[in-house]
C-alpha cells in the first residue's frame, strides 16, 4: 500500500499536469486530453501518466505525438508548479478505458432497445 505522502504527490502531479494540459493542448488539433491516473515510482524519480484522448482518430494520433514531443517542456512546467526535490521523469501512456466503457454502454443500450 502506498504511503500518504506518495498519494499526495500523485494527486498533486495529476492536478498540476491536468491544468498544464488544459492550457497547452489545442482541442481542435489534439482532441480532449484528460489524465486518468498517475503512477509514481517508490523513489519518486519517475511517473507514468495515463491519459485519455477523446476525438477523431487523427486527433488521438496527433495528441499522442504532441505528448511525446513536448514531454520535456511539460516536465519543466510541472516542476515550476510542483516543488519537489526531484521532478519525476514523466512517461505518457494512452489509456483507452473511457472509450471502451462508452462502447460497452452503447452495446448495452442496443441490447436493451432490441429487447423492447
């Protein structure tokens, strides 16, 4: 189980990165980029940020490319907002759980409509 400090830092990074992405990412080009979760190493030197990208296929592809290309800049902006001894090295991982959830809900709605 993660310590209370670990959880607080994880939530702090999640909030800071969410705000940074809201300011920095164009929704027309990259779709809606949301942070689903942040996993952080025990030594606090690295973090995996699970992002969801809602939009067309082109927007999702462009959004993922943007996150990879701008990782260093996003880390820098995060370091300005979150004061830690070491700023974690961020790795972005696209998480499509929201899309899968929406697809399941659509299937359930279709089954419910067919049953009536």
